[in-house]
């Protein structure tokens, strides 16, 4: 008689058993995996449930089954050990690759869905006029070609439209940069002296001028003194120190000297240009170097002026 399969109710291991062995021991068997004693007749499984999962059992394994005695309160029933059968690994799943015809048919279906959403009138006409086999009439084919040509023309126009906008934005940025350089040429030349030759060349073409910065708050007068010249009672000497506190070269300022009387009222006032108070070898257009000082000395002749005090100021026109 052919072998049957049973399942251990404790560890759920599956075993192959022979009917004659079960009848000889009243169905009592001991699990070879967990040593649990149970009735194999009560846990029989049909071959259809286990035929794809069970491996055949060698004859040697059948010969090695041991007969042991299981304790019972009423009688001694012999049980025999059974070992779990080998469960084969599940076969790897395979998925068939689509054929070229299936791929073409899927692509055609996608194209039809796109055309149906964008041009339903053409699809409706094609469905009414096309014969079985998805054939398209020459009139519909001509309309589709015309539609494709229109779409291509629109795409080219959109591309040129984007390029035109990009070129326009680039031109506007260049114009904005040129205007910024034009209006900020003086600060640029002050903070970046190496750019002075280029800015001067550009200004010659634009008929403008690169001027030095003039910030009176960063010009300071120190050690001012007005003294009379010995043996010349109407001649005085004005000494002062002019300092540039800026971190860049500045234009030389103008000086304003005011002579006052005993009541601190102005008696006379005069302005001096840089060319009048600078040393002879100093060029006024070159500007005052950054963080440097310049000594000033002026000799003045006072006629019919009874001056007691003075005020010396710097300013830019």
C-alpha cells in the first residue's frame, strides 16, 4: 500500500507514514522533531495538499524508524518515530516578456487615448470611417499630417518666443549694468583704482568725467595757527595740517579764512583754491592720498584790519 502523510499537531511537521505501520500500532506515533506522541489517523493530510511541498523519503530512512513504547494507563501501545519530510524550495516565479506585437498594440492604445483627449473630433471621425483592422482613410491621414505640421510650427514658435524673451532679458541686464557703472563710476574708481584707466576710456567715448570723491566729513584740519611776521606788522602766516581720513583718495577741498574782531564779528573773509595753498610740486587734480596729511602754509598781508581772531574751514563747492 502506498505511503500517506500526517502532520504533528505540536510542531506542524509533515511526515510520510505507511498504513500497515499505523494499523500495527493503533495509529500512535512519536514526532521525530519535537518527540510529541499523537494519533496519526487524526492528522492525516491528502496527497494533493503536500505533493508539491514534500520530497520523497529514502528507503534507508524507512528502515531506520525505531519502535518505542509509549506509556498508557490501560495498555502498552507501541509507537514508532517518524522524521519530518524535506520540504523543497519553491520554484522561482517567471514572468513572460511582452512580444513586439503587444508593445506596438499598447503604444497605439496610448496614442489613441492622447488623441482622444486633445482632438476628440478626429478620433470620432476615425472610428466612424475606419474599417476593421484600424485602417485610416487617406482624408483622415491628410488631416493628421496637417495637424502634426501645425503642432510642429507651434512648437517652433514657442521655442523662438522663449529665446526672444531670454535675449531681451539679457540685453536689459547689460543695459542695467552699464547704467550702474555710469552713475557709480566715481565710487568704483575710488575703491578700485585699477579700474580708473578703463573708466577714463569709457568716459571719453561717452563725454563724461571720472571725478574724485569729495566727503568733507572725512577731511580734518589740525594744528592751525595764525602768526605775525617779525618786522612786518601787517603780514601774518597761516599754518595748518590737512588730513584725509578716508580709505580712498579724495579731492582737495577749498579753504575759507575768516578774520574776526574782539567781539568775534567777521572783519574779512577769503576762499583759497587747492592751487593756492598746495606746494608748487603738488598737482591738485591728483587728489589727496588716503590716510595721509598735507601741511599748509599761507602768507597774508592785512591792511587796515585790526583782527583779533580767525576761523578756518574746509568745504567742497
